[in-house]
C-alpha cells in the first residue's frame, strides 16, 4: 500500500479555494483507491487572516487522516499588502525573501516539525501550491521523494530567487494545464518528471436550471461570474462593459462568491453571495454565458464548471491558461479590452444557436480530459514511479 503524505495550507469541508479543493478531492480519491493518505495542514480556514479555526491535532474527514498544526501569527492583509508593495519595488538582491514568505503565511513551524518527525511513515509527500510557507519550508525537511502540484502562473513571487530551489527539489511536478507546464519548464527547467494530469470533475448533466431561477426569482436572461469578487480579478472592466450593453439588451449580471471589493450600483447587477454547489451549477446551466476576466489563473475551476453545464465562457485573453481552455475546447471566446468584451457579448447574446454549440464543445472538452478516473490513474502512475512501488 502506497503511503502518501499530502501538505496543503488549508484543508476542511468549510474551506473554499481552488488548490485546497483540488487537494481535498485528490486526497479522498487516492485514499478510496487503496492508498494510505494523511493530510498535513494548519488550523486556518481563512486565507486572508490565517486565523486559527480548527482544533489542532488528529482527525478524520471522509476516511482521510488529518494532522492539523496551529498558525503562529495572524495576517493583517492591509499591512501585508503595503509591505509587499515595498518588497517587490526593492532590488532583488536586497530583499529578505524568506521574511516575505513568513509574512505571507501561513507561518506554522509546528507543521514543518510535524512533517519532519512523521516522514519515516510515508513513501512520499505531495505538496500543493508552490507559493506558501507550508510548501517552501516543508520540502526542505523532507528526505523522501517529493511531488509538487505548483498551481503556478506568471506573477511576481514566482521570480523570487528561492523559487529556483523550490522547483528543483521535486522528483515530479504535476500540472493542471499545458500553459502552466510550459511556463514552469521555460522559467525553471526543473529536473523532476513533468506530467500534465489536469484535475478531475464530477460532471453532472442532470442539473435543473430552475433550481436557481425559482429561488432567486431570476426571470431575465443573465450572465454569471462565480468566484472571489476582489480587485485583481478583472471585474472592473466587466462592470463597465455591463453598464453599456445593458442599455440595449435585456440582461442581468449575477455574481456568486465572497465579496472583497465594492460592487457598483447598476440596475440588473445582482450579488448573491455563496450558494450551495447544486444551486451554483444550476446558475451556470441557466446563464447565457459565464465570464472569467482574471489574467492570473492557474486552472479556473469555474470555467470547467461552466463547460460541464454546456454554458460557454468569455475569458481574459491575457491569461494563457484560460486561452488554452478556449483554444482546445472551442467552448467560448476571449477578450483583451472592453470593445472586444462587448463584441463577444453580442455574439453570445444575439446568436443563441452559436452560443449553444460552443457550450456543447465545452462539455465534450471536460468529458474527455477531466474525468476523475483518468486523472487519478495518471497521478497514481507518477507516484508509483517515483516511490519505486508497483
């Protein structure tokens, strides 16, 4: 039996986040497929503050063993953002890089000690997300084979000098997209096995869109954004474009997710917060299209969720990962300015037959590449190779 230690900054049924959800899904499915999986994580639930939420110690969730360790200091996000601005404006040779990593968090020396003490009981360790202290410090103490799911994209922290060591350490690196794989190989030329495994999805084709429409009295056509609503996600352009197209078309703009920025008051713009998973999928199914305007995405689960409901996606052309989804699937369109957004809006809104055809192409794309059985088989093959097990 393959004994796998998984290291992730946050973990739990209450935790919302792309890498964290991926880690949880893989942990549960590896465990169900016969591996012995233990998750090493912190007691934090919230990535903004890293406030301790869960009890430290051992627990079990859906058959997976969890070892939680406390975060030593909380983060004041405004102070950290000011510090980061100064840090990245400083000459690279003068930066205290590990200080920035510690300030970013989650800073949990107890977690690193816990990994070090327990590693004799494992065949290998699987780390999620290149960016955090848990990965950077954790990989340094592990003497067993290491696999990294970097969830990497082109952003300032990835060019820190210490990241060269981070990407040289793993025996294998698993990628969510071809664009991510190409970027990491070009940037670091890592010696470990590079493998494009993507991620898995539970593809539900029997969702009733009325589940969302009836609950929220959504009678008008709408397009949808689901995810964190914060600066840096490109939503400002979409708000402006919506204010203009709304003048000539009957269309609402619905937003789902955590609100971390002010939302303008525009007639027809609706913020609904969090909704249950089935309701979210129903919202995707009923939308004319969904939008993903971020230029920094390492995968974009919401794009795949939209495809899973045969709904096309309008994405930011400057994001290589999102453009890759569109290029391979044919399941949507991409924009890089407000004029292109409005042009593609009219294409999708005014030509519903074409829009439907794109949605079907998106659905076929997730069926072919994102079925869980395919993804887990690839991951297990890599883990078996580097651990020396059959």
